């Protein structure tokens, strides 16, 4: 199994996961928060054609995550996996194939098994997901305001983790954002601060991890150095050992073997 990011930030998010079996390769895209043309450009940069994607898991209805999901489904017949709440928040759109997923109910997509789980965020029914090829597990967590016991249970057995480090509390407090926006971002249904991400990492058996990625960084209220240094302190390693997803470039393929 391997994974890469096509971009991660307030301007758009998409994570591509690939598992190779004896007879086929499975590709799942988690979120596609870009225009269809931009997504195609980014996917081709990773060596993948959109028509070769087996499913898209939509975590929630916010534009930087749902993006061109409906256009992708209609053009290439790619199944969309989402909660019923997300579907309703999108206006119950028509698409060739929409598969409803829910917390705790596993779903097989080719060589991969997906485990959706609920998170606290200001969306209708947001879900994040872990994926396994039967041997190794990848956990994805962005767009959550706080850590919950349920969330932590989903991530403890992961061998790789893509973890939101949205903001530094001091930078957010000093920013020019309106007070209401600051409260939303830093609230229980907002986004993870660096120190909360570090607490999540510490609770998730970090010694098991083979890859750790800091993702969904705010361009105004965080820096790659701050995010990486905060996570590195938990692992007892250097900040440059932490992969930081770039809003524009994401990051290249990371093998999980």
C-alpha cells in the first residue's frame, strides 16, 4: 500500500491511496477539493488517470473537500462514498453511484478495506477514515475540532498517519481574522491546533508509525516548522523527519511496506 497527497489546505484537499494485489491495483481518493481540470492535472502528476480511480470517499460537504466529486462521478462513473448527512447537505444530488457509509461499518473496495469514523466538525455528518490492505493500516484525520476517545481508538492501530495540524494557537489569536472566525477555527467543531495534534499522536502508539504527515496547515496561522517541530517532540526526532503536506503540491508517494 502507498499514499500521496494532491494538495492539503484550505484551498483544496485530496489524498490518493493505492494497494496492489496479485491481479489488480485498487485506487481510492479521499476527498477531491479541486476543479475537475485541476484534479486531473494533479493526479497525472502522481501518475494516475482519473478514470483509473475505483472510488472517492467524501469526508464532508465543505468545498475544499467535496470539490469536483459530482463532476468526477458523472464523467468517469466513479462511485462516491459518503454519509447520508453529507448527501443531504449537498442537496441530495444525482450521480451514477452513491454508496452511503457510516461510522464503524467497514466497506471493501478492491484490495482495500475502509473504516469510516465520526469526528467533531461543523458539518452535517462528517466522517474520516482508516484504510487497510489486510496487513497495514493508514489513518487519515483532518477537519476535527478536538480529540475524542472514539477518534483515538480508530487511530491507535495505524502504521501511517496523516494528521491535521491546522493552526498554532498563538498565531491564530494574533491574526487579523474576525473574532467569530477565530472562535470557529479554534472551537470544538473547528480544526486541530498543533498541540492537540501532538496529544493525538502521543495517544496513538507512535512507535508503530512508519510514516507521519502533518496536513491541512493554515497558510496564515501556522508554519511547516511549527507543525513539524511540535510533532517531532512527541517522537523524539528532528522536525525535518516529519513530512509536511504542501497546500499546492501535497507530497509524493509514501510506501507502506
